[in-house]
């Protein structure tokens, strides 16, 4: 078979085993051609801009990096302490990626925290409205023997149920988005059960925290005044 690159036909002599995508890079989409062909026909240059060096073990990385610096400095005829090139090891790249990832994680956590706060306040306002609308019902229940604990647990359960519904909707939306990202962007995504359980746990916590005040307010209503409420 042949493939066409920049209006030039190349003969396929082999296909590597699929590895899958890694972050935003998919090695399965890579094409390897002879170096001189790349320089003369595709790139139009006679020099190398990047060289990749592999080592057998990570313990050898500092030694190989130092040897590469000395070899390139000699080739370029420059001082190794002040080279006109740069060398990045996997450790350097990993450190930079870790820093970026940590910053991004903090940013997302801040957004998530604000979203949870706004959502919790919305749940509390909704429950307060529900308590107001059901004042006569609460008074009737207390008049026939319902205890404060029963009223409080009822409205707490309703608040938790509301947050559970929001959690289910969020998980479903995240699952759909992960499928779309995998399909169109070629980025591997996965959803773990731990994440799902954590989402439900946070939903329950939001329901308890922001549903406590409306539930307490409902439990503290005077049954006589509640029955008179219009």
C-alpha cells in the first residue's frame, strides 16, 4: 500500500502495534520516513532541530544527559556551561507537567467549590420555599403527633434527594462528554466507580449541610400558627 504526504507517494513497509493515545498525543497517528527523505523532500532543510535519546533505565538518565551536553557542545564548538541548545529530560518534562497539572487542579477545585456553594444556596432557598408552601401540612402533621425529629428528617431527606438528582444528572453529562471527547478528540478517558461514589457522597453532604436550616425551621413551626397560615 501507499500513502500520500505533501503530494508525494510513500510505500508502506510495515505497521507498528497500536499503543493508544497518551494525553493529547496519539502515537498511532505517527508516520516514520527515512531521515534524508524527511530533510530533503518534506522539511526542506539539511539539519536536525530535535533529537530523541532513549535510556535503558531512569538511573542512567543524568549520566546520558551530561554526555549528550558534552557531545553537542563539542560539535557546536561552544562552552558546555553556556550552550546554544537545550536538553530536556523526562524528569524535566514531568516536573513541568506536574506543575501545570497542580495549577489546573487548584483552578478546577476553586470553580467546583464556587459551583457547590452556589448550588447549595439554591437548594437551601428552594427548601425554604417548600417549607413556606407546606406550612399548613407541617402544622397538621404536628397536630396529629409528628415530632420535630420526624419533620426535620423528612425535609432533610427531600433536600438530599434533590442533590442526588443533580448528582445523577452531572454524572450522566460527564459520561456523555467523555464519550464525545474520546470519539472526536482521540483522547482516552475513563470513569471510575470511586469518582461516582465520591460524587454521590458530595451530593449527600451538600443536601445535609444546606438542607439543615430549612429542616430545622420546618421542625420549629408552631402547629397552631401553622394551621392558621394562609
